[in-house]
């Protein structure tokens, strides 16, 4: 399915390019507005800036809000910068409250305030209620539009009440039951409502076990809760248990996607919202810092090598072989680091199991170290006809494959405690550690042991 979507996107990009070249803007406009907003957003992000502006001008105003909310922050900002405040307000007025709040949080403060001032009182109050919370919390991602009912009413009254609504909020699978103080009591599933007798009362058929999400729960924890319990929607309550909104599965999917993209892009020092076709100047600024950091670590490794220049001159084979050890350590450490970062993100790692995880990874490193130490010993000895070189490389391999998983476990846990994103900083620090330990192990062991090993071997 994903491969087919990829092919369709490529075909549409090619069709759009051919239509633009033919000059048939009417046909181009029809093609664009026949697509789903998410597909339009994907095409905009896949187009260079000049073509992107042309395509955006052809999007129907009634679709603009839905398209904007699907775009990454950087691409969205580039389009909003060219829009009038009235156009922005017109674009967002049809969005759900949670989507509207997400959109406004990505705007400059002045434009956000101007957009809020253009809303009616009820809409502004609802949006500001969401904006009052951190965007990475349950309340920051909730929708304040909910259908609530009381416990002491029969099913037929509830059904009549629903028929009076113009429409139900999207992803409405449950009605939320509250008391006269608006405190959350439970849910009445729509399926249960439709299959109950007209004179059944809500209190007799409601579900009181459905979890309520605290307003300050992190978005990551919310996503885990939805995944574990296969939820479609869930109520959000404040510290007093008062119902203030709901979270739906589409909001959770956005969180999961954002976290996945963040983890992947952070490994390369990039922002998950970065525009594929961002101007060269801004891209250079972002990437230069990461490249500079890596250059410093490379110089540090070079300095370590320089401290053992005499050893290298006396055993030229070391210059050929020593790069193998840090390379193997880097791979082993990265495997552990990736698993631990994922475990931290999913809430699977804590004080109670860190020691067990550390022991398991160190044992794994020891066993792998023994296996590959034997392999590298055999190859080095045969290739250079020097058993002493093979022994040194094998010992260094074993040592680095012990240090690598140890670092892979402890480093992200330490970075998390320091409020540093492990996905962003972990790979650079890990590479530095495995490089320095690897080169130091090879050259240090060679300096200390090589003369004695050679004397023993005659």
C-alpha cells in the first residue's frame, strides 16, 4: 500500500509539472482541488518554492485551512507569511478546536493575537482554553467540543437530544456522562445507546471504567494509553475531575508520526519540520553546527592517535587495522543506543529494570566481543604474518565491544536526566566515545603489550 502511494505521488508530481508547462491553469486547479487536503499538503512539500506558490494560489479558500494543518511548520510558515490576517482567519475558522490551536501555536505572536481577535467570543474562549496548556500535554492536544449527558435521563431523551444537533464532533464513538458540577463520571458508547431500550436510563447502561486522562499527562503517555487500550477517544479532566475536553485517535496518530520523524531526523541533527526545499542559507546554518560538532570529535580522535605516533611507526600494520575497532564499537553502541532511546520513549525503562538491561547488554557485548575478537585475530595474523598484532587487535576489539553497549545504555538515561534530547545528542557522543576508546585501546595496548608479546613469541 505504501509503495502504491509513493508511486501515485510521483505520478501526480509529474502530471502537475506537465500541466504547468502546458499553461493549463484551469485543469491544474481542478486536479489540485479534487485531492484530499493531506495529499495537497504532501504535493506542496514535495514542490520547489516557485512551483509551491503557484499551486497554493490555486487551492480553493475553503480547503486552505485543512491543507495548512497538514503541512510541516516550516512550509506552513512560508505560506502564511504571504497571507493577510483576514485570509488566515477565514482559512482556520472551519477547523476543529484542537487543530486550530495547533495551527495558531505555529504562528508569530502578533498574528496569533490578530487571528484570535477576529473570532467570535465562544470560539475564542475554546481556543484560548487549549492554548493555556503546553502543546505537548493532553490538554494542549484536546478538542473542547464534546457531547455530554446526565445520568438520570432515559435513552429516548438522549436520542432526541442528538437529533437536535447540527452535526456530531468527528470521531464521536462515546457520549461523556457528567454530574451537575461537570465532573466526569463515565461514558455511554454510541453502540450501547443504539441497542438499548428507549426507557433504559443512562446510569444503568453507562461504562464507568473508561479511563479519564489528566490534563497535564504528556502527549507520549497519551499515545501509549491509546495504543494499549485501543481507544478511539478519551475524556480529558482537570485536577478537580471536571471534564474539559476529549482526545481522539487522529490527534494521537499525529503525535506518533511526529515522534517517529523527530527520532529519525534528530539522529542527523535535523528538525523533523525542516522544509525539503528550504533556502540554502537557512539550511547551511542548521547543518553547519552539526558538522562542526562532528569535526571537533574527529580532531579529538586524531589527537588521541597522534599521542601514539611512535607506536604506529614501529608497527605499520596498526595504521591499517586500527580503524576496524572503533567502527565495530560504533555499530554495536548504536544498536544499543537505538533500543534504549525507543524504550525511554515508550516508558519501558525505569529505575526498576535499568540494572537488568545493563547486565544483558554488557553480556551481549562480551559474547560478541569474543566472537569478533577471534575473527579479527585470525584475519590479522594471516594477513600480516604477525601473531602479536592479531592479539592486540583482538583484545582491543573485546574491550571496545564491552564499552560500546555500556555507553549505549547509560548515555541516553543520563542525557534524559539532564533534560537533553537523547535522540539529538546521543549519536554524536556515542561515536566520540567509541572512537576514542577504540583508538586508545588499540594503540595503548600496542604500546604496553606489543614488546612483551613479541618477546614471549620469540
